[in-house]
C-alpha cells in the first residue's frame, strides 16, 4: 500500500486528525464495520482506477455497498442521491427529465455535468427535455461510488461536478454464490408493489473459468388517479405504475497466468404506464389528461474487459457498445387552446385528443486502454487512452388531427388559413429530427509518489480532442414549414490537470489538499431568425445568434481529513471545497421573437463542505450523521438589465438553480441476538434535502412566481429484521410520516393563462416486507 501504518506514540497532530478529522468518504457506507482496524477489514474503492483503501484516497467520495443500499431502501438513482450529502437528482423541464447535481454544478442544457458509469463504461447523455440519464437500478450490485468534485483527469469530459459509478458483482473463479430476494409493499393511497431478484455465480472450471447470471423484476404501484376532464369524475386509479426488468450475464476466463477476459452483457428495461404528475388545481395525486402518457426506456450494454499482467504493471482494455432507446408520449390536448387561442376558451381541448411522441436513441462505442503499476510500489503510475464515438438522435411528432375541427369551430378558419400550411400526413402539426454526433480521443496519465511513509503527492493530466456535429430538420405548421439546419460543427482540445498532497499523521488518518480542473463538451445551436429577432439580438449586443458554443470549465480546490479512533468506535470526517466555474453554457431566450440559443456566459462560485460522523458508543449501537452544505452563486451580470436590476438572465449574487444549500442524513441502528443463533437489527433514518430555486432570483427573466420556490423534503425510514445462516427477513416503512413535499412543479406547457401546473410530490408512505436467502 502507499502508506504503512504508523506505530509508536501518537503525536498531538495525530490525535487532532483522529478526533477532529475531516473526510471525503463522508457517508456512513464508507466506513469499516469492524470493532478494530485491520487491513483485512479495509474498505476498498477504485476511485483512482485501481483498487485501494478508501481511507488513503485524497478524493471526496461516498461508497455504498449492496447491504447499505438495501437497508436504506435505495433502488433508483434518485434514492442514491438522498443518501449522499451535496448530491441531488432534481426533475427538470416540462417532461420531467432527471438531472444529477453534485456540489451545485448544475446545468439543464448542453452536455452532462456529471459522469455516470456502469463499471468502466460512461453512459450519461446530453440534456434533453424528454430523456435524462438512464435510471440505473441497484440489482446485483457490489457497490456505488459517488466521487465529488471534478474527475476529468481519469474519467474525461462531463465529470466536471463529479462521477457516479455503478460497480456490479463480478464472476468468480473459485467456489459458488447464489442469492434470491423478494419484496412486497403497500403504498398509501395506491396499490401493491413487488420485487424479485436472483443471482448465481460459480466457478465452472476452478481457477480457469467462471460465470455469473442475475435477473431482476420490480413493479412500483401507481399513486396518481385520472379524472374526466369535463365532469371531474374519477375514471381510473393508480395510473402511473412503473415496471422494471433487468438482466446481467458475465463470464471470466483466465487464459494462462497473465491474461484474464471478462465478456459481459447488461440489459435493463423500464415501462411506466403514465407520467407521475398531477394537476395543481385538482389536488395531490389527481390529473385529467385526455390521453394516457406511457413511456419506455430500454438499455443494452455489451462489453469486453481484458486484463494482462505485465509483471510490474497491469494492462486493462475495455471495449463497450451502448444502445439505449427512450420513448415518451405526452398529452397535448390543451396545447392548441393555450398557445394558439391564448386561453380565450378556458379548458378547451382538441377533439379526440392530441399527443407528442418523442423518441431518443443513444448509441456509443467506447474503447479505453490503460496501464497501471502495481499498488505496492512507492512510485505508482497510470497511463491510458480513450476513443469514444457517440450518436444521439431525437425525433418528435405532435399528432392532433382534431385541431382542424377546433380551429373551424372557434375561429371559423382552416389550419392552412392560420399558419399558411396544412397539417402533415396523419394529422401531424409538428415533426422534427435532431442528430448529434460526438467523437472524443483522449490521452491521460497520473503519477503518485509516496516520498516517505507519511507523505504522498499525486499529479495527473488529460488531453482531449473532441468533435461534435449537429443536424436538425423540422416541418409542419407549428414549425413554420420545412427547415433544415446543419451540419454544424464544434471542436475543442481541452487540457485537464490535477494535483494533490496528502499526509498521514497516524494510522487511519489522512489530511490532504487538492486542486483540479473539470470540463464538459461544447455544442451547436439550431436556427435563430436574425430578421425577426433583430431587436432581441441587439439587446445582447449581437447581430445574429452564434452557431455553436464552447466547452465550459471549472477549477476546484479542496481540503480534507479522513480519520478514526484506534478502536474503530468513532469516525469523523469533513471536506471543504471551492469551485470557480467560468464561461458557463447558458440558454438565452429572445422574448419578443420566441427563439433561444446557447452561449458561454457568466461565471459562478460554489463553496461548501461535507461532514460525517459514525459513532459506536456502546454495544451494537451505531449512529451515523452526514451533512452537506453548498452555496452556489453567479458572480457576474448576464444579459441586459432594466433600471431596477431585473430582466437579465442572471445577476451577480443569484443562486444556481435546483441546488439545495443543506442536505444530510441521520441514522441509528441497533443490533441484537436471540436464542437459537438468530440475529436482529432495528434501524431508523431521517433524510433531508433543503429548499432550492427554479430560477436564479426574482429579478431574472426566467422568474415565475408559481414555480420559483422548490420545497425542502424530509423522509423518515424505519426497518427491522432478523436473520441467520444466510437468510434475512425484514419489515420496513418508507416515508413513515407520509410527507408530501412537491419535488417537481412546471408551467412550461401553460405559459399564457396560468392553467394548472404539472406537479409531483414525494411518494406516499410505503410499508412492506422483504426477504433474502444467500448461500
């Protein structure tokens, strides 16, 4: 290991580090559960692309293993976000796409600010209204690692705020392992949810060939009821049920003493019967859409990992293909009355209904090769290269043949008279196809030098060459006819350095400082009508809109300590950081002509800290506290401001949107033993995320009083269980107090009249039983 435990007398500095320590493995799952401290009980992570003890890694990270995820009722990415301070997964946009945010680095346009990995493969997607990042489920998982702060040196573009890694259980070359689990639960005001998981891993030929297969099915009960849009009478109960199915299969072959191959396949599909949104004027959990709004997300990821022992180093090659398809139907029956008629006839809807069908396909090929020296050397190095080619295609069709009748009855006009164009075949008012092609070629390296038993310095660098092309076609009366844009291109060569210095004053204590750069790729804009938008563009000092926008970047500075008492009864941790973000990609809305574009504008500063405590005061009682704070604010005025300082995109001092200042968890767990070898536990946990804003401030042009304030949310979870010899039975209550904080509130589809908002509240109280058997 890079550091050997320090023996002898503990210095005052050592005790300070242990008792006042600061840490980045800041959540409870990152700590060792054993009473004492031994290397055998060490918690292992791969945050630096090699396996090493969590307490020597100078990175702010949270590690959540399978047992922690199960006991804390964490199945989705949003569930994981609730467990990690300064990590959030808000639902944004009119269609409710999920967007991860770490340390306040949030943007709802352009490339992702957070890297999302399945094992060694990046799977994040550019920000799109209808399709956010894949909602990975935590089945047959070994652990989830959340790395806070920019990770661009080792993980590349789009990890400027941090990286989330889902690390799956791997095939074994010795012995066998099998596990089956199930769950059934009742949702207050809804129906029953259920789940089943199974996994089997075994050495087919010990020492040479092994395999692992696992499967998963889950159905979450719906809670939204549909009412008739005319009479208001309830029509259907619990319309928004979600089902998810997953399959993993992998094999491992040791070909001789040096080469190991691991082919793997991961498939996940989720279907939701309807969107989980209700209408503000009908009250919680009721909506009156004219049509069902189903969605489907299919995710396929085959990969091949090869490891070759070179003697003093290991060569790793990862080849992967990603194919993801996401489809969503959204009810547009009130769109014509709102936008075209201006809400003149309240509640009017298209005869027969109308809908938007959006399909997103994400395909990418990734090839990474890296060589890493063995971890027991004092001078450790890693060099590698990455090639990634990705395509994203989005197609939207708005189908509403009934607007012909509506236009005639309300205005006495035909659609062609209103727009100068007839509907497209099939009654389509709008059809668009968007193609984005991205290619990245990266070279990276990192060097760690333990120049004494207590000191280590690390330096790394990544050089990337990124290219993007964009094409857009749109047609139909709502598009103003047939339009074709592109191909438009954007290229960049970002350089991403990183450095850290760490000191171990005593065993299981670490102090460090670090600094690193993060970036995300740029992009291109669609067409903006320069003639009709001339006055709007002039207000921003432009004659026309830019055809592309550049990558944006940030510098992050961090200091922290990881520490624990010698007997393992107390762990304290704290990390402090400052982030300077420049040339931020921001959307510019031209209010008079209705167009928008993206440009590199303004700067922000994010400052904050993460604190964690794990204490075992007596017996089998464990208390965990984890708290995060971030203050994320813009530093410059952007956009023309009125005399009173209002009307711009952002102003100096405005807060970055969708970022809660405070977040954290508090949990207590007590273990006990019965006769006949039975063991049990009782656990309670409180989870909190503070309030946030959906616009930078009340002065911003994006301000809308109806949706401006995002509510704080709190959850109380209880779980109790018993087990012996590989089996466990537990009862749980999630959201015990039945909190109803509104997590999503949107007015983008009703901008004219102030019609009912689309909202989503916390999932109601859920009470259930779970069981598992392992052998």
